């Protein structure tokens, strides 16, 4: 399986289907996390994931691309309370597992009025 497909399965497995028990199949034990609100490693991901699921997120994949061992995922994430986020996730993979993660998040876009006609997404 290529890296792009692996990340797509990862997103579906955890963020759509909530399968925490599958973490060791996708993420290395000493996984490095660059989001300052998420701890490094399996346990850090599990702690984040449990809290994140309380928002009942809905994902809309907008684009995914990869080059070598990097995968870039661009998506819309809407919470049950109406909060809309634009997210770019960046994954580094080695030996068919995620070893490192970065993200860029624009949040509360439901409150933003655009000064152009290009749309937020």
C-alpha cells in the first residue's frame, strides 16, 4: 500500500470509525507530534482522540497528495456545535507507519466574513 492510501485509511479508521485499538497498525510507538495541544506517542494520540471525539467531528476530504514519504491532507472539519475548521495535516511515514505529524488549523470559520468572492474552501 502506498503512503497516500495508508493515510486515507488512517483518517477513516480513527476519525470516521473511531477504532482506537488499531493505533499500533498505523502509528509508531514513539510517534512525534508537533501540535502543541497533543502529546507525543501512542498514549498522547489516544488522549487527544478521546477528547476530540466529544466534538462529534465530521470530515470532508478536499485534497490529498504525497511525495516520497510525506503526505499532505487538506480537509474541512465540522463539529456538532457548528464550528467549522479548515485543516492541513502533514504526515511523515517510514516503513508503512506514521512517524511524525504537523498541522495547520484555521478555526471558527463559520464566524468569518470573506472580503473576496473566492470562498473559504
